[in-house]
């Protein structure tokens, strides 16, 4: 969560990678190139394009080397302002982030039930 907060909320992806990533960083999100430098460039660009973006953590689950975060992403300057996301991070033996998967969906303005996405 500290890694995600530093890169997303505090807009310091380079510091997040330097502090929390392992020797390599494998990316499974098809919109982000593989590797640590690609991660940094992507989130530096997102910080410029979407000022005020913010993530809040709703749930976290850890099992073995995996941590799953259920998150609410807010992008105030985007047409789709609210997103529900699941991020999965794999950690190496030293407790460093080395791999990432995610799924995202827009939070709709109307739902067919009274339950929220969070």
C-alpha cells in the first residue's frame, strides 16, 4: 500500500520504484510497457495529465508472495472520474515488488442494485 500511495497519490513513481521494487518489475497491464523505467514514465505522464488523481484502499488480502488491493481510483479531470480496481502485486523473497496485474472498471452512474462497488 505504501508503494501504491507513493507512486499514485504522491506522484513519485521513481521514488516508489527505488524504495519498494526488486531487481526487476514485470508488468501485465497492457497499457503500460514492461520494466521499471516504463512504469516510472507512465506514472509521471499520468501525474501531469490527471492532476488530483487519487486512490483509496478499500480492502487488502495477502497470501504468500501476493498482495491484492481493492481500490477506488478517482481521476477528477477525466471523463470517467471514478474507477473500481483490483491490483495484484507479487513480492520477491526480500519483500520487494516484482510483478503486477490489474483489472479496472468504470463506476457507473446508475446500477441495477443498491450495492456499491466497494
